[in-house]
C-alpha cells in the first residue's frame, strides 16, 4: 500500500470509528431515557424492529424517527418501507464498496457460541448485549446486566457489505450477529468483518471503539461478545 493509499485508509478508519462511537453514544442515551437498552431485534408479532431505528433520535435522525412506526413490521408499506431505504451516513463505513438503499455496515452483537457451551446447541445464543427477543425473554438487556463489565463486552461490530438478504439493512432487526465461527474478517455474512487491513473495529459497551486484529484468538472474541461469562479478556488490550 502506497503512502497516499495508507493515509486515505487511515482517514476512512478514523471516520468509521467515529460512526461506531456515535452509535454507541446513541445506545447510552437511549438507556438514559428508558433505563434499558433497545432489543437488537424486537421480534414481537414478527415486526423485526431494529436497534438502529430505536436510536434514530439519538444520532441526529429525528426527522426519520418521527415518521417511522416501530409498532409495525420494519418494512411495512408504504411509510416504513420508504424510510427504511434512506441512506444514513452514520451506518456506513467509508471503506465499504456496496451501496444499497438502507445499507448498513454495522451490526449489533447478540452474543457468541464461542463463549458458552450452552450456546453450541443453540440454547444460549442471546448471551451478548443487544439480544433478540424470544418467547422466554421479551425484555432487552440493561447495562447493570453486563456482568463481565462494559469495558470488556462488545456492543457493535463492523460487518461490511452484507447484502439485503444477509440482513445488511439498518431498519431490519435481523441486523444482529452471533459471532460463532472463528476469527476476524473471515465471513461478512454474519461475523465481525471489515475492509480495513489487518482487522475490524468494534464498539464496547462503555462506548470505547477498539480495533480487533485478524490474529485475535477466536475464544477471546467469543468472550468479548458475552455479557456474563466471567471470561478472562485482559489480553485484548495488548493488540
């Protein structure tokens, strides 16, 4: 990579970090208002309402938030469908290539099978922070429930250039991931993935944005995606 290319990528990575930080702050402002975080995916009555639409008023998108109806299905025609096609810069990584209506390059982290033996058979995939509602748990997570500590638990991660059918749209509540299959930058259909050389950025639950390298141990990634596993994760800060 030439010096000019490296400088441009450094600028894109900084802008991407700012976008993640804005989203994390939006989640904290939501929590300050409602004493809880939003659901990553509110699946009640098959609405599939996204955490992204929940924080619109907190990321300077009040105009969309006022007109968008979260009580309906996320892409209900005509109003929600039209608004869901809006390109919101905060949800876009400047290093991305694909540009679809309503695109997003970030996803909520609902947990990881790598962090829990119970998750392997699909019992406990909601072991993260921005969970999907289930018949057993309809309520979202609050910050005090992050037993592992907000500085050691991931809110959000890059998942760049997913197609709409892979839930790469900000208004689609299925824009949540469970990072289950290994390292960073392996699979952009549902794992932490970016086009930044050497790794990808994530936002922790305290609002800090960090760069996870491709050499980060898979079990460590799983631990960081879990809110209550008591896993040792100090080594991440050495990367």
